[in-house]
C-alpha cells in the first residue's frame, strides 16, 4: 500500500495546539459549572470586604483604597489557584486515574509536547480567571479600563509560573493526598505574604526578603503597576524573575515528570 | 517473502532488579498478525510499549518499526501506528464524537477529513448510533470498540493491541476478530497480546510465547501444536489414578500432567486414549484434540511464579 501522507508527523506547533485543544474541549464541555465560579469567587470576596471588613480598613495601601488594593491582588491569586489545581490534582488524575496521558502518548505526541501543552493550557486558564476577576472589578468601578486589560496577560504568566511548580510537585507525589501539603504549606502562606491582602512593606524587615522569593509577589506588583499605569524600572526585575522562574522550574518539571510518563 | 514491518534484536528492559524483557529478538512481516502469549508479567506489554516509545529500552539491542527507531523517531512511528492499550483510557468527560474529534487533532487531520473519517470508523466498529453518548453510558464492549476506532484514526499501517478482547462477551469478541481480519487483509500489520488461546489461534499468523521476559517458543499456531504437544488429550476430573488403570506399556507412550482435581493424559494415538476411557468407570472424562493452551502450559509451566 503506497502511503502519500503530507508529512512524517505533525509539526511542533500543531502538536502543542492539539494538547491545548483537548484541555479546552474538556473544560468547555461543562461551560456553566466550570465558567461561572471564576466570576462568583471575586464577587463573594468583594462583597465580604465591601459590606463588612472594608469599614475597618480606612488607611490607604500603596496609594490605593483597600478594595482597590485587594481587588488587584485577587486578579493574580485567582490565576495562581486555577493553574495550581489544574497541574496538581488535574494532572495527577489524568496521569494516574483516568490514564488520559497513556491514550495521548499513543498519538504522535512526545511526553515533552504533552507537558508543555499542559503548561500553556494552565497559562490560558490563568488568563481567563484573571479576566473574570477583571470583569467583576470593572463592573464595580474598582478598575478602570482600558489599562486593566493588560492584567489578564500577567495572569497568563502567573498561570505558567504556578503550573511549572505544580508539575514539579506532582512529579514527586505518589498519592493524591500529598497535594494537601502543597496547598496549605505553600500556596496559603503565599496568599498572605505576597502583598495580596496587605503590602509587604508592612512585614518585618527580616521577612521581606523571603516575600521577594515568592513568585506571587512579582505577579502582584506587576499587576498593580499595570492597573494603575505606574511603570517603574524595577518592574523589569519582576518580569525577569517571572521568565527565569518559568524556564528554570519548567525545565526540572518537564524532565522529572517525563520520567513518570515514559519509563 | 513480504517486507518486514518490525525488527527487534537482542532487546532488554529492566525495572530495578526485575528483567521485564530479556534479550528478546523477533521479526514481524508486513501485513501479518503477530501475537504475544505469556503469563502475566512475562513482558508482553513492556515489549509493545518499547515499540512506540512509551517505554525506553535497555542499552543494548535495536528496534526498528516501519523503518524508524523508536528512540529517535517515536513521532514518525506513532503517526503511522494505532495503539489499543490494556485499559480503556477514553476521555470520560467527553462524548463519543468529541473523544474522536479531540484525537483527530493529535494527527492534525483537517476538520472535514476528520469528520468523514470518524463517520466511517463509527460505522466500521458498529457504533454509529452511539455518537452522542457519554463514555459512561457505553458498555465495556462499546468502549473497547471505541478505543479501537480511535486507534484507527490515522489509517495506521501498524496496529498494536494489548489484550483487545479481555473481559468481553463472545459476540463482541467475534466482531472485533472480524474487524481485525478485515484490517489485515487491507494491509495493516497487527501486533497483539492475549491470554485467550483461541484468539491467538483465530487471528495470528505467528505466535511468540514469552515467559519471564524471554521468548521461549515461536511459530505459526499449527507449527506450535505440531512441534510441541501431543495430538490428543484425555482429561479426567476427580482423583482417579491413571496408573491404576494403565499398564506400564501404555504409561510409556503417554505424558501425564496432573493438577489437584484434573489429570490430563497426552498422547498422539487417540485409539490408545479411547482404550483407557473404557476402564474409567464412573469418572468424568473428556477426550479432545490438544490445543494452544496445552502448548502454553507445557511451555510456561503450571506453577504460578512471583510475577503472576
């Protein structure tokens, strides 16, 4: 039988897209239950602050009212949490329980393609979740467009950062319950010590350097700058940190996780 | 001789201290069906996974699949092959048609071509009325057929099936056998593992019996039968002693294989066995031609090993 196929195998971009497409289709299959919560969550948060907590916090934070300060932080925490869930529980379930990856790896995809497609998908979710928060913040007049429109792009990179570290964690995890350590031991502290709920300048001086190590700190600083259109040279350092974090942690994550997929 | 689709030479693979595959060599001719038989843990699945790069192979040896080395060109091999893994790994969150549409993207099939290919495959595997069904609503047999349809997405030259019909009812099994025969006739090379001897007998042109990672017997089903086992078997259930009814002259001509509840007397001469049955008063017995299962048990032994 003569074979006249157009190529030896699909090109890289097509392979990465196909992985992304698979995740997108599964996610949008339940568009209501998957798509609504990202809008509801910030709504509930802002209601809690606006109706209750906000009355007690009258001091401005980094020149913002408290609701502005917290709102811009939430743009990033939502991206952080969605990418983290996607690449811990989500990845683990696809890998160990549903065996979806085994099916995908029988198609013309390498383990690297699959993992990188996964990372890009997590970035996309970061974008979407930030966008959802942005919509809510805009509706309440907390952020003014069009400057805020850049925030989802920072959300994309935040999604990438938290997906690579989540995948690295996943590569070590043997039972799904171990992720609880990651969430309570790493992500919850990050929520409080990255300048989301209060400025890190309020932290004791000896803790501040630690806050600078945390990835979320840099996302949040970048987002606030974007939303306020207040650019400064040190934002370049934040960007540099984000890029370096994605590349370095991503390198280890891909290489470790690959060994669990192809053995 | 037809061209060779797969050549494996002196390939080994170990997981820690376990040698899953030990210095295995074999060759699969194009457009034939090649079957791996062997107890659980014999290394069949590992061998198959090495062919399409899901497992890395040990340092020595070489593998060539459709002209490519899986260590270097796994993508080319995967593009030309279809794989039906041991466990169904369909996307449970998607319906039948979406499962196939998503899979068609992996091969970068244009949407229109994918749609018509999927229509054809659903028809071929007799699943056309299940297009919109969710995976959970499908029976085990339908899920299996869907996994096979998915493997056929890119019109593969090589189809790899790991226990394609385990746990399925006879109707579905026969349907799958029919489809596999059709595929073979149209130029697909088929590689399969199975625990069902009748499946191997029905489909395979060549069979390789593996045990503890090594190939121990190979040949066509007919050759394996002719060369490795007597033609006839007398199966006696209960604790009858053959020695009590057979004299030394007969005992010399037969081979006896005994488990707790069954005694099997193997012999090329069925008249002799028939003679024996006359002396088996009141015992349950069954005289039958020897089959692949007898070859298999003889080759791999009756006792369970630590991997089973």
